């Protein structure tokens, strides 16, 4: 006669199996460089360059920029360095470590890796006019095992899906490590390295080999349509009941606190920069309060949000917009932090 497990026995068996898989995931050997090759965004990739910049490039990092594609395509490291040099006579190295898509969890992963490898004097975190409720899908691809297991649980819509994917991720990385074959490269190739000053404000290389110029401006009607679509999607989001509203931004708030604590433990600084969207040039004070950001933010909003000649689409500036934002950012960097980097630079 066939015996069936009781619900309680089944639950215990499932728990034991899950814990066994997680235990195997923790101890499975892996090549960290291969791990940072696992993430792409469908059309482009950058995580592997971030790892290369942090671990295989001897150039120090004075300013680390961490955010989404708004920062990736909106702030030019080389332009900021040149403007800072012209104003102060000092040389700084700016690394744009931003990655497409939203999620404070991956910002923490990048900040942690940067602090571990380079200890940048200043880490600048991007803020937007809204804060995503879901965290970054790439967190489970890039994060250390302990950061996945110990991630915030309450109000974290990604926690259990990430935990479920962890054993599979570890198995793939174990196999790649065993065979010595990363998803993109088996080992670091200096000849293929894109350099310490990777800048995607003028052009964006795609995975298929094409390069998209950012020297183009979207028509106003397309910008307005893009904004209307975003506004409609936002309005369609279920409103959080007032009784639990304090939990809405709990997860991003915790990750921003972790970044602050990480910098403080290393005697380093953290600041925040607001990157606007088309016709959304103001950063809501209620949002910064909810995120626990109390210090004055580097505000790059304002009139640029109403200038159609500066926009690639409704959420990203084009090359001309990036030049303006980079200039404004550099001026604020000079005002707030005039002694970064080293004395003497090649003024132009």
C-alpha cells in the first residue's frame, strides 16, 4: 500500500532540501570575475567592465558614480575630470560604475565591491523623482552569497525569488569555474579592456556590435508620449494603505543606509545626485525624507527637464544634455569637495 507524506512531513522535507541546496550554494567554489560576466541587459552589458575597472586596473578611483542608465549616459567621467582640473588644478579619477535598471540592492553590491577594491574618496548615488518598489533583477547574478541570504525580507518583493535562484546560479558558476570558461571571457584580456575612463554619454555600444549615437534629440511629441506612458503606469500602481506606508521604501532605505555605513567604516564620503526625467525636474522632498537622505542633494534638475533638445528619450538625456549635466555636476563637485585627488593636472 502506497504511503503518502503528511502535509507536515512534506513541509519538513521541503525545508531540509532547501537548506541543503542553500548549504551547497554557500560552499560551491566560484570565480568572481565569471560571476560579474553573468549579467547583461538584453542589448548591452557593463558589469564585467565594472569588475575589470575595480580589480585589474591600477588607476585609483577618487569619485565613484553609482546609479542607473540615467547616470551611465548622463554624466561623463572624462568631462568631469577635465572641468575639475580646470577649476582646481587637481587631478581626479571619476569612474562611472552605473548600470542599467533600478534597484538599490545592486547599488549596494557595486559600492561594496568598489570599497573593497579601490576605497573611493567619494561615492555619489543617483536619485530620481520616483523610487522603484522592486529591486534589481541582477542582484542575484552579482551579489555575494551572504548578501542574498541576509537581504531584507519585509517588503522585499525579490527576496524569495532571488533565494530560489541562488542554487542554480552557484551551480552554473561552479561549472564555469571548473571548466575555466566565463560567460564572455576565460581571463582578463588587457587588449580588450575598454579603459579606466569608459564614457557612454556620446555613444552606446550594443551586444550585436552596432553603436548607437547619442547625438540625437527626440521630437517633443515622443517625449511627451513617453512621459504620459510613465505617468499612466504610475497611476495604475496600487496605492499603499496608510497603515503600512512606512514600509513602501523600507528596502531601498536600508540599502542606502548600508552604503553610508560602508563608507563611514572606511573613512570615506557619500553624496547624492538627482538626475531628472523629461518634464520632471524636481526631486520630491517627501521621497528623500522617506529614503533617509537628509543632506542637500546635488540637484541636476530644473530647466533642462523642459528643453527638448537635450533628451534622447523621456528618461535619458542625449549627448548635449550629458555635457550640460556633467558641467553642472563638476561645478558642484568643486564647490563641495575642492581637495579631491592629487595636486597638479594638465589644464586644457
